[in-house]
């Protein structure tokens, strides 16, 4: 049998261009495609997979990715450099608010309260910058790019607002999928990707980043995520789950299906060689 019949050629140079447009509402699959394209353009990950388990089996992330760095091998013998996990990322994709907060209907009022409190807090931070310039933690001359240690402020209203925001945030997110995923500490950065304008920046859980996906499948970073306290063991756990999930995609691409304890050969799916002109 010819080898060309066994494997896809992933180095295709010629594509058939198909004009296509996407109208609202975007499907979850299109949101995932847009986010994966954005990842490749932004900082191509070393590993990537869809529907990746975050625990052993219970919870699955829509998209998981990882980046590695090469470091000198300290052991005697073997390769000169070894890859070490440097960063992991989880991205959840949603196309309706019900998919984000299905557990409770009380969140709508709480979201409005939280948005109001955060606006008040941001305004107070600007006042603190003027009243307590010593809180700036770096030498950046431009305040908009500088980092500030607001936790050390003497402004009592600031600390009261932070506490109230924490209480409202707990009422909204406690027990949700997003809160449980945050507690797992498997990813350094976590994003929520939604169609443009579906959620307000104030509605996402603390620490999460927010991505807007437009109808042309371009992606905007609306809120940057806060780096999580991810351990090396947590990164390794997620990377191994990415590898296990990617294995299934490889088997499927070659027409191999494992169902229960049986492995069967199927007709290989045709590789799509069309590019979409958005």
C-alpha cells in the first residue's frame, strides 16, 4: 500500500478559497476556532487540545494550551537540553449568558451591584494615586502603565469597597464551574471567550481574562487575566491531559476509533483544504 494512502499531507501549499461570512449569533464551534487562531497568531503554543480534562475525568476545559522552555539537562548523559513547562492556559468558550451562570437567577441583580462597586473602586484608585504617590511600585513615569500597591493605602473606603466586592463576588461565583476551575490551579492564565458584548468586563470572575469574538472571527482582549498560583505539578497534570486528548484526535484523523475495549478501522475523514475568506 502506498504511504500516501496512510497519512494526510499537512504541508498543503494550495488552497481553494471560499468566500464566507458569519452572522450573529456565533456558534460555540466558531468561537473556539477564532480563539485557536488568535492563540497561534499571538504566541503559538507548544501543545493545544480541545475538551481537555482538568481533573481526572469530571471537568473538561474547552481549550487548553501550554508553552515550554528548553533548559540544560543537569543529569549525566542524555540530551543536552530538556523541555520544561513554562506556562499553561485554559480558555472557556460560551455563546449565551445562561451557559455562564446556569446555577442561579439572582446573579443579575448581583452583577449590577458588582459593576457599580467596581466603578466606584476604580474612581477611588485615581484619587489614591494623587494622594499617595509612594504606592507606585515601579519607576514608570506614566501612571497608566505603572503598578500600584493599593493594598497598603490608608484610605479606609478602599478597603471597605474591596471587602464588599469580595463578598458579592463570592455570592455570584461560589460553586460555579469557573470557581471550581480556579481552585484546581492547573493553569497560569484563564480566559472566558464570548461573542462581542455578550458579557460586561465587570461580570467575569476575579482573575479571569475576557475575550470578545467578533463576527469576522477576530478576537479582542477586553480584560487581561491575573496570573494564578499554578504549581509545576499542576502544569504537568494539565499538559499530560492535553497529550492524552490530542492522541484521540490523531487516531480519529487516521481512521482509528477506540470504543470501549474494541479498536476499529474506519474510513478516514477527508482533510478540509478550504480557507475561509471572512
